[in-house]
């Protein structure tokens, strides 16, 4: 057995050679920390089993075969981007703020980039072209267009989506931004010191550290759960109930007020009272900022902070189920966790992360134009709206016209795009226009919803065509569960000239079942 054990560093070298791609020591450490493989030795001299590592990777290598059995042989595995690390699929500003339903930047890059390979033999866009994303979302198309030297226009009915997108592609005075963050952070720290919540949370964390070390030692406990030697949910629930007495005693000792009273809105339901007080303090500080671009990026940082501080379990942050105001067994971290009682830690973390990501993007940006307009893509006058914010860019669009579209329309009855950021709409008092969403969750997936969806997408394409060159290329990323896109193309005066079925591996949802989406390539029905 001793000959089989190797260090983390040697394991990364072995795995890199075995898989023919880079595997870092941190990748191996992740497998150890989350109980995917067994840890041998103590910190500083941690070792892993080469045989166990090989078995783990061999199971992964069968994924393509298994997925094709479930989804069909026409699955294009090349577009899975399987070899990419998460840090690559969430590079620089792409993780500036969470957003459900966004595609990875490499997918956009693949079709916008002018490179040619054995699979994609045609070039659809080149430097200096203009691309349109009528369902801009969080701005992935805009950011990647900038990296590739392509101009881009986004449109979104959600004012908050527009805010995210434009914050990603704007240039900043980083010294000034850091100064504002420093002032707000200092003020928040002083605000916290005037109450007893900080002392309560400090004592609670100390108690949790002792308790978790005893009953949920890491990574040993995680490994036992992974190998089904322990029923994590049953054992976790028992220990959760045991710790509640300590928690309740601390609540009484420090006189902590958990829930607020008054108006029944999103913030009052999903945030602990002290967190609400902090959020209002920081939001008020941000409102005093005069420079629009600084004020907007500060709002995005606060919104990201706010999302992580909702009173729910860590595993339910993406899809809220019920408010949680006590300690609980966390199925994500395999230990007893707590809800957030303060935003200070996350505000500091996300402020630093935002600065880092904005600087990383600034180092690769090109001198091209990108803007996201707030409006309904079925009827928006792009030139009129664009002229209000960048008249020179508007003139270029009139003269050159737009070369094509790369976008991911909403899916039928899957996401309520306004509701996923309800916390930000409430805090910043933003106008909601969910009645204008196409295919929202609340309309369901029945025949009426499907037909309404078809009509909506068709109107968007017809309106967009007014701004496109004659020989345009349109790429729409969709999970066409109800086979609607042939009808959509026909009614929009287009034809589907190609489609690429790709496996979606990098999903953040709990459901990890085999799943695919299709990239439809459309052209004018009278074109070549």
C-alpha cells in the first residue's frame, strides 16, 4: 500500500499525464476535501492512493459514452468543453454576479471567433463586425465580443440584467473605486461595533468550530458519507437538533432579533433583522456617490453580497425553499452551518473579488463598443435608444449594420428572470417588468405557453432583422424540448441551416442528470 501512496504534488503530475491535460495540486486537494478520494497522512504530509485516483478518473472517462446512450449519438462532445476548469468557465467578469441560465463564455467565443478548425470550417464573424444579443441576460456575449475585437449591442427587458451587463464591460478608475469601497467598509465595520451581533456571531462560530471538529471531522466524515458508510442526512439531523440548545442559549444571551416585523416583502422574509439594517446602511452610502459608473458597480457588489446573506441553507441559495434562522446540518459542506447575521465578511470578500475580476478583464479588453439597452426586443428601436447613450456607435450601426445574432433566448417555463434578483429590485427600488418576459416560469409549459413563446421569439427576430445585413448569421442557444424552433424560423422568414447539439456539463443546479442544448444556426430563407 505504501508504494501506492503519493503526495498531492506527485498526484497532480501523474493525473496530468494520465488524462493528457493539466491537473493542478488544488484539483487533487478538492477531491480529498470533498471525500471523492481517501486522505492518508496529516496536513503537510497528505498522500493519496494512485490506484484510487485512477479508478476515479476512469469512471469519469465513461461519461461521454453514457451521455450519448441517453441523449443520442448526435451529441457533439467537442462543444462540452469538458477539459476546462471552473476558473476558466467563470473567468474574470463572468463571475461578477450570479445569474441563472447563462452560457459559458467559451461557447460564445467558439462561434464568434474567426479561428478555423476541422469542426467549424466557416468564419461567421470577424474583428470590427457588430453582433446583437436581444436576450442579453448577464452580458456574456458582450464581454466575449469585446475580447475578440467585435462590437456588440445587447437588449434586455430587465433593468437589473442591463445593470449587470454594463457594469461588466465599463472601464473604471480603480483607485477611485477602491477608495469608495474602503470608506464604505470602514463605515460598515463601525456600524457593526455599535451593536451586539458581532459578539454573538464570534461566540457562535467558536462553538460551531468545536462541535464540527468533534462530530464532522473533515475530510474523514465527508469520505464516509460519499462511500455510504454513514447516512449523512439521518446523522446530520440528529446532531443538528443536539446543537440547537447551544444556539438558542446564545440568541437569548445576546438578545438577537431574528426576523423583522411590518411589511411582508422579499427582504423581510429572507433576511435576518441585523442584515437588513446593514444592507440599508450600505445602500444609503452608495446613494451618496455622484459618479454613475462607481455607483452602479457598488450596487452590483452589494447585490452579490446580499444574495449570499439570505436566511436559507447554502444548498438552497440558487432556489429558495424556506427561510432558515437557526443552525442546520448543511448537505453542501457536511457539517453544522449557520445563517448570515452580518454582511461584512461577504462585502469585503466580493469587493476584493470584483476589483480583481474587473482588472483581469481590463488587461484583455479591446477598444471596441459594447452596450446593453433596457427594452423589449420585440419592439425596441435600437438606433433611437443607442443614439441616446452613444451617438457615434449609433451612426456606425446605421452605416455598417449588424452582422448577426448570438443569443440564448429564455426557455419555456423554466426561469422567472425578475424573481431571481427580487432582493436587488426591492433594495434598490427598481422597476419590475416581468409581464414583458417571454416564456417565464409562472406561465407554465402548456400549449398556450408554448404558442405565446413562439410568437414572442418570432417578434424579436422580425424586429432584429431590420438592423441586420442581408447575409446575416443568427445563432440561438436553446433546449428545444417542444420542437418549436422550426416553426419559429419559418415564421421569422428564416431557415435552420445547421444545428449543434452540445452536452451541458457545467451546471450549477443540484440536478446533474444528462442534459443537452442545441445551437441553432439560422439564415434568411432567401439567402444562400
